[in-house]
C-alpha cells in the first residue's frame, strides 16, 4: 500500500515501510483497547516509542514481544506489557 504525501510534487510517494506512511500511528495495522491499554499492532521501534512518549505525556508506552506498541495508563514504575516482555520502556 502507498500513501501520497500531502503537498508534495506529483509522483513523490512514501511507501508503508518508510516515510510518513510507515511510522506510528499511521503504521499501525490494528488498534485495540484492552483493559485500559491502547495496543497498536504492527512492527515498531525506539523512534515510535519516543513519539508515543511525546504524544501521551505521563503515560507509559512499551513495545511488546510481538513488536506492537502499548500505551499504558499513568502510574509508578515500568508497566508489564499485555503481550509478553518489553524490549524497550
């Protein structure tokens, strides 16, 4: 799937693996709310985690064992991901 960049020259596109189309939250394959935790299915990395921290200040984002991004409610300490152990926090 390809996404056209807004305001760009004709023929200039970003595919779903890079550019504007491949980053969170537009790169999410599916979004669910599970026990008050937003779970974005897809393949995310540290860049997405940094974006989530800025987007949801006070919340606790983690990347789960499936590579999905989970946004946990505010609270103390590191959240336990719903889908396995985090490799980032």
